């Protein structure tokens, strides 16, 4: 979850002229990166082989 302070900081660092869709996309991206970093730090990661197996199941 992104905090209000982090959201304000993120918005302050964006260019002045953006569409609302670009702002939302950027916020979603930041949130997903934070979640991925937390997963990695907690050891919740997949091996390449496990990732391949999951991907093969999804593509069937």
C-alpha cells in the first residue's frame, strides 16, 4: 500500500502536463514495484523453473 505522503511525493516528482490516466498508471506502477520489493525481501520469489511452469499453465 502506498501512503499519502508517498503519493504526494510521487506527484510532486511528475512532470506538470500529464493526463489523469498517466498519473494513475504511474501510481499503480509505483505500488506494484513496492509490493515486488517487499515480496523479494520476504523471500516470496519463484525460481525460473517454477515461473515457467506457472506460465505454461496460464497459456494453455
